[in-house]
C-alpha cells in the first residue's frame, strides 16, 4: 500500500504520463496518415523511425507507471515498426489498416486512463495484439520467400560471393544497433535539433490547463471589485451633489484615483492570464484526419480534409468546448454531404471528395471557422418536409420561408434531410446540440448550400471568454441582464402603436420595419405582479436581434449598461432554458444573464405553437387517443427485457417477440406503430423480417429500427437495402438515441 506521500507522487507521475501518452499517440497517428499520403521512400523511412521511437518511449513510460495493457500494445507496435525500419516487412494497405485499428485501441486505453475509468478492453486488446503478431508472422514469411527467390535469380558468377550476401543479411538484421561512427549527417542534425529543443524546454514550465483555468477564474472575480467601486463612486457623487461638502469631495477624488489605478491593474492581470490560455486550432485539427479516414472507409467513400489558418489562436476553454460541434459538423459532411466515388464520377466530379476547414481572425477579437464540403448540398425540400412532419412549422408558414430560413431549420431538434437514421447522423438531434453549444460560447452559426455543389457551415466565436457588457432591465420585479451585443435598441412607445395581426402583436419601427412584440415575463415564465403592471399609456421595449430574427420584448424598466463576467449556475442547475448564467453588479448583487439566442427561439416557438394549435388539433387527435405501440423483436431475453422496461417507462406500450417469425406473426395479427428489431436471430433474422414487412402491403409503412451489434458498413448497407428506417449499433447504444429515433418516426 502507498502512504500519503507515495500516493501523491504516483498521482503526479500518472498525470505526467497522461500528457506524454497523448503526445505520443498524436505522433503515431500523424505518422500513419503520412505513411498513406507520402510516396518518397526516404520520407517514409523517417516517419517509420519517428513512430518506432514513440512506441518505444510510450512502452517504457507505461511500464514505469504500471500500465501493462498499454505496455503490451506498445511492445507489439514497436516490434512491428522495428521490422518495417529494417526493411524486413513491406508496407501494404492491409498492414496500414491493422496499424490504424491498433492506434484506435491505444486511443481507447489512453482515454479511459485520462477519464479515470476502469478498462474493459481485455478481449479487444488481446485480439488487436494477436492481429499484429499474425501480420508480423505472415509478412516475415512472405519477405523470406521473396529474399530466397531473389537469391535464386542471382547469376552464377555472383552467387559465389555468398559471404558478401550473408554479410548484407547480418547487417540488415543488426541495423538498429548503430555505432556512433556510423551516424549519418541527417541523424547528427536530428540529434542537434533534439538538444536545442531540450534547452528550449528549460525556459518553459508545464502547467495543467485545470490549474490555469482556476487561476483565471479567481482573477476574474476581481472584476467584481471594479463594479463595487463604481457603485460606491456613484453613491458619493450623489452625496456631494446633495450636500456640496469638501470632505465628501476629497473622499470622492481619492476613490476615483484608486478606481482608475485598480481598474488598469485588474484589466492587465486578467488579460495576461487569458492570453496564457490561448491555443492554436492546430491542436484540435490533429484529431481530424484520422477520424475522416476511419469514417470515410466505413462509408465506402474517399475523402481528404484540408486546413487553413490552423495557427490562429483562441481561448483553450472555447477550443475544448468547440471540439464536439466541429466533429459533428464534419461527420455530417462525410455522411450526408459527400457522395461515394462512383456517384461522384457519374456527376462529373473527382472520385475523392474534399472537406476544407478554414479559420480566420476577425476584428473585435472574434474568430470565424468555415467548414466546406464539395458534396451534394442540402435538399431544401426534404428539410421542409421534415420540419412540417415534425410540427416545427405549418405548411402555410413553410411556403413563405426564404432559402436561408429553410436551411436554418436543420438547427432545430428532430429535423433532418436524411431518411435513413444511423448513430452518426439522421436523427435530427446533432445539429441542434451544435447550435446550442455554439450559442453558449457566445457564437453564431450560419449555413449556405448549393445543391449538387456542396455546403458551408460558418461558425463565429469570440477569441476569448471575456468580460461582457449588458443592459440591466426589470421584469415583473426581477432584475435581469441582457448582453449588449444582441440589443438593437431600447425604446418607449405608446400602447396604441402596438397592432394586432391575427394572434400576433407587432410594432412598426421608424424605418418602416414591422417587429413582433412579446412579453419577456411570459417567455421566461415569470408570474405577473399587479403592482408592476403597466398602468400608463406607454410601454418599454427591448428590441433584440439574432441572425435574421428580430423581436421586441416588453419590460418594466431599463437601468443602463453594466460590465461583468458570466458565471455558470453550477452542477445543480447545469442547464436552465433561456439563462446563460449569472453576474455580479453594484455591491455584489447576483443577477441572471439572458441567453438571447434561446430566448428568441423560445419566443418564436411559443408563437408558432399558439398559431398552429388549431391547425394541428385534428392531425394530432389520433396521437392523443392513447400511447404508441412498439414491437420489440430480440432473441436475447436480457436485452428484450431491458428494451421493454425502458420503453414502457417512456410511456410506450411494448410487446416482445423472440425472433423474426414470431415478430411477423404478431405484426399480422395486431397493430403496431413501430418495430425495433435485432438482426442476428434464429429462424428469421432482422434483414429478412424487414424485407417481409416492406413486401406486405398492410405493413409496408411501419417504421423499422434495427438495433444490432453488427457495426460494419456492409451490414448497415444491407439494413438500408432491406428497407430499414434506422440502424443503431449496440456498442454506442443510448436510451435517449432510441427514444428520439422512435419519436421521429411516429
């Protein structure tokens, strides 16, 4: 057992290993991608040498911190690259695929270590190592055969010099044992560069991001001092105006002087710490080529990804949060956008598709990220059809939407241009999550698409999580802050200027533009107070805008602009609709900060639900009559019971069948709204069941969702060809995925 000091040392050692392991993994992955893209032998040899050294170093580090799984895998990889380095094994596409799968396993082991989770990868790890050992064995045998064949083809007069050939063989076998005298000039240069890098390292200190974040968070609290000083300065100014007392004047003068100096010091401190947290986009982009390669291969596509502006810097906290939205957009480009090679050729395009990620630094400390693919573009008619079916808009409203407004619909939950649903895309949830995350980072997302040519997603983010300025308003006795960047104007208008058009209230502004009017209290769910209700002939409006949408919100009072830092609501209130966080104003008064993007969306949805209530009443009557019925077809009693349990917990009526034949009998004798089926089952599998359902005129419209352990692209393709509506892999199964998918089809 460790004592306290030994345990603390081990934790520190493990933390160092996490950082080192991540760096070595990135080197290995980059090397594998270079081996696929580079053709020059000398370049490939350098790459192999680099990977060999990384696997060797990682193996030793894993042994030092007692991580045998990583050590074993690295030992096998080191052995493989040792043979490649000595030319004993040839680099083939099959070998590269095996190495990429081994890198995936290494990534999984490192991630589990970083996240502090127990490893359950033993079976997969053992299989990965066996695959590597098998490839080494058959490659060495093939190499020996080639060498023997080459010796047989040597002319008789040269074959007498067998001693020289043996000498060459021995030299190749011992090529990794290089004496100092045999070091080549380029190796000497590498050694010199390594010494220079080590010297450069001595001038820097490695500090964990978590520690830096904590320092920044604590330094930002000093901004409250600025706010408090400003509050007391205003109080003294009012006193001096009232009494004209010299002692008050002297106190005011000293306070203003102290406020000026302290504000400058606080701003400089916060700014310097913020810039120490800047990181360039290149650190994030390292992850993308391998992801694109793996998903493209799975989808039988050939896609390359290119980058521009990766040296642009951004707050590391924003970069970490932006990782998931970026990955999802790129997955969408692969899955939805770019066609398969044969289809691209038919369309007159190059077989290989391209994704370009471009980063630009804008004025006002903002960064713009554009993700462009040269695929098929977004089918606006499918988006519109999905939105109407989902109930997000009415058919009448859909007919008047502009192209930009139709494309922006994919940012709403449950709307997708794809009919076949997979774990990667099609459920209509991913882009909603992307939009929400971008919004919470203080950014915006827009979409442009040309059918047949491609799609561009443009995300604008702040470069740093900085102080913000917001307008303090009062709403039914409650104080709220609205970020100034979204405020178009604050006005006071006669009540008579508000016009009613149908069930909506609008006001015509001075420039002739008509803007919808809603009560802020109603959107936020703040109960009305009789004492605060407007009794005069005028009302106060805050006109807020986000992207193309502009709305006027009724408030009780507007108090002016304040500077602050937005703090989250803590783990107990991780997500509160329409609220971005809280800030401190005046003498440490806590005030909620409005999330304007969500606020406008909530107001629009509220208005749409009111106006479409009558339209949808008839169409939804059937849904109100009773719970929806789901047939679960699964041969495993454990999984069958689990699925039935949580479906019933979600409000569905679940019936089970033990295989395809049993499922088909139940479908023919009863009515179900959706079928959830496994694939590998006795008597009749899921593919066959799906085909039977599609060929039966009475059942052909029943949605079929395949939930299976088969995760290859070929199996997914079979599911689609059989007529399934969705394909969910059990290894990435989540209850919410299945429930959302079921809800989409019924």
